[in-house]
C-alpha cells in the first residue's frame, strides 16, 4: 500500500505484485508514434536519458529484444495467446508495429495475472494500434470480458489537407470476469436539456419536471381509485399517493390529473456513455504533466 514503483512495469509486476491483488488498472503506455514525448525523464543537462532512448528504440523496432520477447510468449503463454501472437506477427510482419504489439502482449499477460476476479482494466491507445490491441486483449482477457471501446475527444478540430482531422483517442475497457465491479458515473445535463425538460420552477427557485402518475398503457397493471375527484388507474397505491401529496411532490393539471414532481437538484445527471467529449487534455503548462 502507498508505494510508488519507478521502472519498467514488466519487471515491477513480476517482482513485486502478487496474483489477483489489483482492483483497477489504468494503462497509458507510450503510443506507437516514435515521438520523443514518450521520454519521461532527462539528464541534469536537459538531454534525454540514453538508457530510456535505447529502451524506446527497442520498443519501436524489431530486433533482438522483440525476438526474445516473442520467443518467451511462444514458450510460456497459453496456447490461444501463442496462436494469436504468431498470427499477428505473420500478418503484420517483423517491424515496428509488431515489436510494439509483442512488448504490449507480454505486459498484458502479467496485468491479467495480477487483476482480481472483480477487477477491470482500461487501456489508453490511439487509432494507429487500437485495432491490433483489441485483438491482443481479446486473447489475454477473453473476448467475452470486453466491456467498452470508449472514444475520448482529446482535442479540438484539426486542419489536414488529405484526411479527416484526428481528434480522438481510444480507451479499451475489459473486466477480469463477469462478476466485476463497475461504479456508474454521471455527466451533467446540458443547458438545452435542462431548458427543455426542467421548465418548471417552484416558489423556492428549484427547477423540476413532472412525470405521469397514471398507469394506463403500462404492463403489470396499476391501482384504480379516485384521487382529487379523478378516477384513473394510478401507478402507486392510494397510501403512497397520500404520502407524496403530503410531501409536496404532486402537481395537478388543469383537468385534475396528478403528476409527480421530480427536482433537477436530486438527479445524478446523464449516465456516462462511451463517448467522452468533455475531458480536455492536460496542457503543456499543467502541473500534472510529466516530462
């Protein structure tokens, strides 16, 4: 608990992290972009550390390191992972892309080992390799444990003369099994939604909408009785209707039909979807940024 490990996560996982001990994994590996922003630390004179540059060169290029890692996967991994990896290398070829995928696969195998049966993993990547990484994760975590491909709109519009502007990254969400923990997240309602759906304001300034309290047309029936001079099939028994009325949660239409008052400030928001347009990237001046 409360320990920060610094170094190659493959070595850290194997030496320090026991089986089925991790609840949640967020993995933001360097993308297969061959850019220097992946270097996380520098020497005192400001130049990039030679050891880390060599590590990234090994990651992006097929060489002895990639060949040795592929051999380790073939000789130690489960047969279906071996079949996937051999097919992937055969299809892609021995190049920078397959070197990247081999590097990721050996680490995903270890991450699968340390994840609890109730745990989940989120892998952040970009469209240059997301389709390959999804195949890898299907093999390692099981295609039945794929939960979402989340699209994160990470930047505003780009201008490019030859293709559509690239403005998003991808987060692949998998669980360890079917009995996983997922805490539902919510996003705020848009101003246009509030104006159209929560049009009413009470004497205390609270915005609200009304929901139908009749059960006409609903499967499962309802409760037929007279309420405030109106006889209908209602959604709740008369005792519950009295309780709601005493609490000030019933509004009456001009025809006397009762409606339930639902206040905006009691609602959690919109359940988060697999499109995230409202999280801006960390800018170069942000304190959270590494490098």
